[in-house]
C-alpha cells in the first residue's frame, strides 16, 4: 500500500482520501493512509455515514483550487 500512497502524494492536485464501507469490520492496516493523509474520511454508502462531510470536503477542494 505504501507504494500507492507515495504515487498519490506526487500528484499536484487536491486530494481527498476516503475509506468506504466504514460500517464493516476492518480487514487491514489503515495506518499508512492516515499517516499520509491525516484528514482521511471514513464513509458508508450503505447507511450514508460521512457522505455530507465528503461532499463538503470536495466542495472545499474546488473552492481552494480556484483561488
């Protein structure tokens, strides 16, 4: 996973790290993601948890990039 995280960090673009299926038990170590992207969001599309925060974060990313 660290290779993927490093590749994403090289991209010159607004980045929103999102972990879906937060309603299910975790099956892996997510520390590398949280270390690379401290503002990572956890969402559940099944029950809607975190989707409002995701929409807000995406909107903020577009606003910030246009300044």
